[in-house]
């Protein structure tokens, strides 16, 4: 998962009222740190639920910043401690619900165990899906989880295509609804940054776990091709390096182009916002098999920066009608990127128009996300599926 900015930390268990409230939510999952799209989304949903009731966080995180085998072992220990708390939970509200992100692989048994206890206790469950792993390769564990959700639970997906793909892969009983990753966007627009391209150079940006699966090779080739063509371009890289061979390539690239290539390392908070301010276009040629809806694309557009990626999974929904920014899945990303960037550098008016398109689209995404999150909170309070977004 792409590493994201760190939110304000909260205690693992929110305050519990002794008075009877309308809603009590139990949020079971990994809360930041580590800082990933899924952990931040879990925290964001928990915060939204706290606006109408109390939230009990059953945090499976060890507090480590990286997901290692040691982290996974401690996560299992935390789960074994959390499940009895769920089983013997003392109801303090008129309605109690369980929210949890869906794990992939064998860790999905965590969700199954929690859903089974919730069903025994009569607690409706919302499972939030963030990965395509078990959609592309269906597993029987998801079928079992779905049956535990039925009839009062719900599957939450990141976009309508993801929901359709899940329903095509499984004979689901529980309904599907949409809670996008864009709920993590700031509530208001960030100030538009200066158009660096007007100063002559054009900065390409790439922020992710720097891996071949995330398209690091296509990013580098795009920069090289533009530079070879005589274009005045820079490349700004950010994010953790998780493959040793990538570290060697980054070092070599920075040594070869000391004035044009810079690697910032992992960036969070203000440093991350500074990254988006400095770039002119965001490159994200992900081929990651389990990728669903990368939040970094909408974050770049939130800074009025056009994005270039592939037409796959939930990415088309993010860019809206700016489909020319997307190469066909498996197509020539480098060719498209060099063509678009060349056009934007040659025609500042065209580039400014695409900045405006990015800003307008992210405003739509923010509005839809806020409506979807509000609908989920209403469902959690009332149990009415009509509150939940289907698109």
C-alpha cells in the first residue's frame, strides 16, 4: 500500500459513555501506525462514527511503522486479545455495529472470527474491502465471510466497478455499497500551488512504495525519454524503497542527474504536501495486482496537478472524464506520458486547463465521498440500507 500522511493519534479505545447512546460502534483493525491507505481509512471511518455515538477501537497494530513478519505475529496476538472483548462486549447503546477492513490471504480468518462472534451477538457487520487480491483470485474464505454478514451486514467497496467485480466473482448474499478512499481527502480545498512549468522546467512526480509493480521503471523511462528529446524536465521521487535493486537504481539515477533527479524518501504531513506543490504532473503507472483505488491520485489532483496512470480498477472513476490521462491497461504508459507532458510544456494554456480539470474533479470526489460517509454513519445508526451509496 502507498504510504500516506500520519493523522493525529488517538487512544486505542475511545471514551465510553455510561449513559445509553443511540449508537455504539466497534472498529476492529489496524490503526496508524503503520500509515497506509487502509489504516488511514479505518481511522477516518471511526472518526465519522464518533460524531453520532461512541467508538470502541480494537486496534491490532503494534505501533510499528513497517509491516513485517514480526508485525503480523503481533497483530495475531492483538486479535486473540480483541476477540474475547468483542464476545463479552457489554452493550451500552440502542444499536451496536462492527466495522472492519477486510484482510487478504490467511488474515481473512481474522475477519471471519470477528464476524462469527458478531453474528452470535446479533451485531451487524460492515466489512470494507481495499484489495483486489481475492477478487482476481476468488477464495472460499470470502464466501464464508459473506454468509456471516447476511442478512444484516454489508460489503463496502471503493468504487462501483470494484463492487461489480466482487459480485461477479462470488454469489454474494450480503449487499454491496460504496465508501471510497477519497473520504481521506481534506474537507476543504488546499491552496493552489504555483505553476512551476511557467518558470521553464517541468517536474515529474512519483510517490509510492518504489517498486517495479508500482511502475518505477516506467517513471524513470518517461523522464529519460523526455530528457533525451531535449525537454527541460526534473524528476522528484518520494516514498519507501522496499526492493534492494530499486535502491541501487535510485542511487545511480541521482548520481547521473544530480541537478534533475531528487529522492526525498518517505514523506508525511507537511513534507508530503510540499512534494505535491513542487511537481507539475503526477506519474502513477501501477501494475500492482491488488491495487484498487490509490488515494495518491486524488491527493495530487487536490493540488491541481494532472495525473497520468493506467485505465484499470477504480482509477478511471477517480479521473472522471479526463480519460486521455490514462493508458490502456497493459498499454504504452511511457508513450502516453511523454506525449501529454510534451503538449503541456508546449502550451501553458492547455496545461492550465488540465490543472483546472484536476481541481474540479477532486471537488466532485470530495462531495461524493462526504455524502457516502454520511450515508454510512446513518446506516450505522438506523440500519437502513437506503442511506448507503451505490455509486
